């Protein structure tokens, strides 16, 4: 067996419990977090919904991988900020409103990344767009839905 065999993939798993039938406790290898709602339409809600975690994780993964890839390629990012917009179709279905049977889906995910770095804007933006290929979450979603990422140098 070669010393490099078996390093072409890693297996991960999460575990979840819902003992009170209200909150889901998700356990990772090192941590845990609580999800109180699948989706929340309450702008004053203090909890983080599963949809918030999902879209927030997508945005965070894009930013973290871009910074990591830039560092490995000698590009110094001094600041980075991101925004994600998405459309949820048929939201009344999620709320179990009678008469709304059409499936609810996440559509039109648009990620906007603003960053500050020294260099030619067009070249930097193109290189960062290429770096998105290193993101497994972004790549997976691109296969299933329309996901756009726009990168903008802050000058």
C-alpha cells in the first residue's frame, strides 16, 4: 500500500437529535449547534434557522477558501466582505398554509464578494473566480441550481 493511497477523499458525518421535538441539536466532531426552525420569516427571531445556516455556510466557505487560495498564490487580501441573496419560491408552502401545495425551492443564489488587494482589478477578479473551483460546496450547488458569484475589488 502506497503512503498516498486513501488520501483522495475524506469521510465526514454529523449527528442530530431532536429530543424535545422542537429543537434539533447537530453534533460535529468538535462542536454542536442548535437549529430551532427550518426556515424563519420572523425578522425579530433570535434563533438561526437551518436556511440561515445553509446560506451562511455557503457564503463563509466562499470567503474562507478565497482567502486561503489567495494566500497560497501570494495574493494578499487585506479586507473581504460578502453578501448572499437568494429567492425562496412558494414560501407559504413552508408555513403549511392550506391551498399552497407547490414545492418550495431555493432559487437564484447570488453571492457578491468585495475585497481589497493590490494588483490589476481584472486579473485579480478573474483569478478569484477561478479559485471558486476549489470550493466543494459552491461546486455542488452549481451542479444543481443557478448560483452566481460576483467578485469586486474595492478601490
